[in-house]
């Protein structure tokens, strides 16, 4: 993982720039499992640069709820867009289409 990019003005952090949250399996997950929420050791998120996440097709946290796994994911492995069938209709998926 790359170090977070912080912006500071007068000693006040403005947060992470170009960082996104990606979903990781906290336990072994099987094909057909539905991702319902982050936390509770089933799923957790990691932060990495947007460019890395898009290059590796990592599943963004905002798209995880309701996604159905189409293949198994090992514990502590990132979940990719290729590992899931996204829930439709989705407000998050429809935003870029507006």
C-alpha cells in the first residue's frame, strides 16, 4: 500500500487526496454469498490510491452492499469487480449515467 497523500494548510489536515476505500474479505467467502455490510469481520475496507484500485478493478465500498459473489474469495483478499455481480437497480451505479 502507498502512504496516504495528505494536504495541509497551516497545520490543519484537509484529508486524503486521491484515496478510496476498497472491499476486502475478512473471512473466506463462497460463490453465491451476498455482501451485505462492511464490518463484523466478514468484510472490511482498505484505503489505497484511486489509480491502483481502478487498475486492479477493486470493488469500491459504495458498490459492495447487495453484490453477489460469482467466485470464491479467500480471507484477507481484495474483492474485485470481476468477483461480483452488482445489485441492480442501484442509485450509485445510475449516477454516472445521468
